[in-house]
């Protein structure tokens, strides 16, 4: 077993390096801190023989494996979220859900790339943050923001054009 002083020394030596690596992977500072913490918790549970050959790459590998595990959980969560959204469509509509349904129909009608459509749905109906969406889809946060902005602008245009048509008919 490793002494607390030695563990603290290792933590201070590698925490910033690990945080930067995990921040690049996750795009989220809190998730990066969580992964750093998880690496050292995992390290505390390992055999003493591992401590003798401890290096950056070993710590990174532990963290990367933890990241992959979390990513897989999020994908499963995303699939469950889509199932949940689909099941909610079958329920009785309140006024708010009726508005959501209208927006959902508009998203399907307007010309969007499939990825933009998916990002819009994940954000508007799934309540996922751009950081989470970027992880789930394997794209950068900037791409998610760009696609969201594009999708929202096209959605606004579609709604305003339809409102203008209705006013002209009256």
C-alpha cells in the first residue's frame, strides 16, 4: 500500500497533465476533473506492484478506459432517452407538448443535414448540453454550436414564413 504523502505527491505531479488530456476528450471542465479524481481512486485500489512502474501513460490509460466506459453509458442513456421521447408521444398532449410536437414536425419538414436535425432534437427535446452532445456524436463543441445555430435559424425562418402565409390568407 502506498503512503498518503506519496499519493499526494503523485497527484500534484500528474493532475494538471491528466486534466488537460481529459478536457480535450470531454470538452467539459467538470467531467475532466471527475475523470482525474476517478483515475486516482482507481489507482488507490490497485496492487502495490503497480506503484513501482507508475508513469504518465499508465495514468492516462486508466483515465481513457474510464472515459470510454462513461461514453458507453451515455450512448445507452441516449438510446433510452430516444425511447422515452417516443413513448411520451403516445401520451395525452398538454398544450406544452402540443407546441413541442409542432416544433418537432417543423424540424422534420425543413431541409437540414441529418446531423443538424439530430443535434436539434437532442438539445430541444432531450435537454442535453452541447458538451454532452459533442461527446455522444463524436464532434467538437464548436460544431455542435454551429449546427444548433444553423438549425434554430432555419426553424425560426420556417415558423415566420408560415405565420406570414396565414396572415396573408386572412
